[in-house]
């Protein structure tokens, strides 16, 4: 009996490894996904090694060198306080990427838990959870983020909560739909017949086997969250100056957009590249995890 259980565990482990290898192989054949992955990796490296990459401290002011266009000394120019824009963009990647990753992590932990409970139990539990999700989803996402930011106030943590709360709905619906698709499969019935606890069934069987659609949605959500964070900072409800967040940098340079366009152009380009990279990676993951969806 013990040997049979060990063989089953080894077989399941090998199956998971082979599935992972298949997904990687499919992903490697998708040029746009590889480009997106490379850009994301470069952005993460830039954020991690910001002190080594940035030529100047992000808050170093030089009032004798304000509003200078791109040059050999300042490759992306300087702002109204003489701060190097390239250095601020490099350090800003830390805040923008952190908000994107952490807000999506926050929303997916809550959303996946609620979705798994709703899909597994059904009935009254499903009705209560999904009606709450419907209420949240009936409010436009950016309006909900603005309302939460107004209540909590600006700042990194508050912005993270404001953006993560609105993203719970998508993770919840994706997880619920996936759980409904596997709820009556044999491996769950076997776990139930072995008297496994509800917590073990959900955490060991339901969520791992329903994770793929949520992973794709999370990858695409990171880019959207970064863009929403930039928008909140732009209107003064997100991360506040002098913190070098990309949206706050655009907000600081909007009054000078005609005379000093580089102050808003370069942060805007980095926001665009980041969102595009995560969307391309998300599309590639979707096709790799379920090639039947590929058009």
C-alpha cells in the first residue's frame, strides 16, 4: 500500500514536470511572448540594480542645470529642479513594478480564495460571494480606485490597496469558472472518498488544478495596475513627489509639456513598454497553457 502511494506521488510529480516542460517549449516558440519576457526581465533587473545603473541619485537637484534637453551628460534631460530624468526613471521602476506585482498578488490571493470557495461549495456560498463580486464589479474600476484613494489618502501602501481591491473580481471569476470545470472530476472524488479535509482538498487539489487561467489573468493585470497607478499619481492620489514614480513624473512635467517635452515623453514611453510587455507575455502564456485558444 505504501509502495503504491509512493509510485502514484512520483508519477504525479513527473507528470507535472512534463507539463511544465511542454508549456516552456510552447512559450519559447512564441516570438512576441519571448520579447515580452525579455523586456519584463530587463525592467526587473533595472529595478533591482537601480543604484548601479542610475548615474545620479534620483533626488539630487542642480538648480543651475534645470530643464536641460537630452545630452551626453543627461541622456534623457533634466526636470524643473535639475534632477536627472533617466536616474528617476530607473529608480521609478522599483515603485511602479512593486505596485504592479504586489497589488496583483494581493488581489489574487483574495480572489482565488473566494473563487475556489464559491466554485467548490456552490449553493448559498456561491450566491453570497458572487453577489458581492457583482456589487464591486458594477463600480468602474478606476472610479473605485479613486474613491478608495480619497478615503485612505495617497501613499504607496494605500495605492496598492486601492488598485488591488478592484482586481479581486477578475481573479475570483476566473478561479470559480476553473473550479466548476473540475469539481466533478475523479481525482476530487477520490480525495473526498479518502476523507481528506475540505481545506486540504481546496489547497492541494482545487486551486493548483485551476491556477492556469488565473496566472494568465494576473500577468495581464500587472500592466493594467501599473498604468492605473500612474494615473492615480498623475491626478495626485497615488505616490507623491519627490518619489520618482512614473505617473508622478508625468504629472510634474505636464505644465511644461510644450517647452520641455522630454519630461513627460520618457516616463510615458516606459509605462507603454511595461504594459505592452506584460500583455505580450500574458498572451503567450495563454496560448502555451491552452493552445486550443490560439487563433
